[in-house]
C-alpha cells in the first residue's frame, strides 16, 4: 500500500474544521456547525442489580424463547471477547453502570430501565428544589455547593443515559463501534484495525441525507474519497477534530432531514428544491471542496431562513454536547497539543478514515433521536 502525507494536516482542510477538539467544540456548537456498535462487554462491576420497583413493574416483559436463546448466546460472545472490542467511553455514574449491564444482559428492557432512571432523577431534583438551608446566614454557601455537585452528578448520569441509548441503536443496526485508537494499533502502528461497515453505516440514513454525507466525505477526503488502499501519516489531533465535527454534522443533518421529509410528505417543498435532480458525484483531482454536487436536501437547507438554520445547527442540550466531547476524548485521548510542541501522528488508511467519518455522522444522527426521547421525559439543560 502507498504511504502518503495526510492532507488532513494541511491548512486547506484545517480551515474547515474548528481549531480545537474540546475547547472550541462548545463554542462552535453554540454558534452553529452545519458545516461494531455492539458492545461486547462493559467494564463495570460483576454484580447485576435491579430495583425492586423495576422488577415488579416489568416482570411480565420477556423475550420469546428464540430471542432469549439469541440474547444468551450473544452475551457469551461479548464476555469472551477481548477488552479492545468494547466501546471507547467508559461509564462512571451508578446510573450509567446499571444501564450498561441492562444493555449487555437484557437489551429488550433498556428503555424501561431508562424510563425508571429518569423518573428517579426527576424525583431527586424535585426534592432538592424543596430543600432550604436551616440557617441561611451560615449555610447558604454550603447549600449552593451541594446543589452544584448534585447537578453535576445528574448531568453525568444524563450523558450516560444518552450514550447507552445511542449504543443500542448501533447494536440494532448491527454496527460495531470503533474502540479506543490506542488499543487498535498493530506492530507497524496502523490504527484502523476495525471491520469495514460502510454499507451498514450508510443504510441508516435517508437517500437525500446520504447524498449530503457523500458531499461531506468529498469535502474532507477530496480525490481520495474512493481510495481504499493508501495509508497516510495523519495528525491525531486533526483526525479527532474531523470526528467531532462529523458528529455535529450528523446531528445537524438528521435535524434538517426530518423537516425535509415532513415537507416532502405533505408536498410543501419549495419549487426550487423540487427542480434539483440527482447528479453523479465527481471529485476534482485538484483539491478539496471540489465535486460537491447539488442535491434536493442541500437546496432545501440553503433555502432556510438564517434563524432556522442557526437553530438546526445548534446542539440543543448541554448533556448532548458534553457527550460529544467525552466520546471524542475516549476515542482519541485528550488533546496534549497545548502542552507539547510536537503533534502525535497516527497511521490510518483513507478507507479507515472514511469509516471513522461515517461512524461519527451516524453517532450524531442517533444522538438527535435519543436526545429528543430523553428530553420528553426529563428536561435537559438548554445549550444557550
């Protein structure tokens, strides 16, 4: 295979990506950024536990015999798999660890367990609001500090609730999440030792959204969009930026695609959008950004008023934005560029980079779906 110097390290690509993976991601989400996952085992305690109310409420929910047999067999496969195959994000809160065990052992009960955990969080929040310091003159500082700590714990639990729901969506699509890159490198230093599941990752999107994703790939990979063999030395920081930006793009794309599909169903699309027909994808060999073809969804997005476009390009909740940061950090590690004068380089094929981008876009699309579900049951913190 050919070994190349990655174009991701060049200014032509970095100019289209936010300058930092974590520090600038939050500000980019506020200002707008439209621009396989089957966990084999989670690193949690060996004890499976349920609340008495959960068992009493859902004891009648069970899978058919064939499904139970399949679940038991699948659980054995996960338990015997190497630790390098687990999803990159390790869950820390009691809620997250509880749901991870449900996801592994009783995946058909995950949403029931999530509903119970959200109800419990809401009960705790209501109780905290009713509490008042006994001596306001001396206890107000301590009371505020305790409230801040408990709010942070709730936020972490909500992030991990979102994560388990996203992971289940990947499981349902029979897609494996890419593990931490430091666990996948071989002796030669190649990090993309994961299965190619491009077709599965593309299948979860609508045809119109998939056209936009192909444009996104062409913008990043340029004339290497169809290159399956070449390997390049790439900046780990830059690849992490591409991954984080692609999650944000997938989130934005899912949001506008839902609006588009609704207008399409009700036959209320603008005439200028309906006139846009399918065109073949052609990538100009001269550089990046060429070969971006007009599509119906792209024309629809360009026709949105600035306020609507801004709203669609903004992550709605702080918990969802925090999860984007944690997922990227778990996969690539925390950035050390601020304390080191030398960027860490990784060897990855363009096929592997394409797989990373497609997973990130899918993660963002799934995140939009599960965020709406959770927010309908527990008010998430708005990302203003």
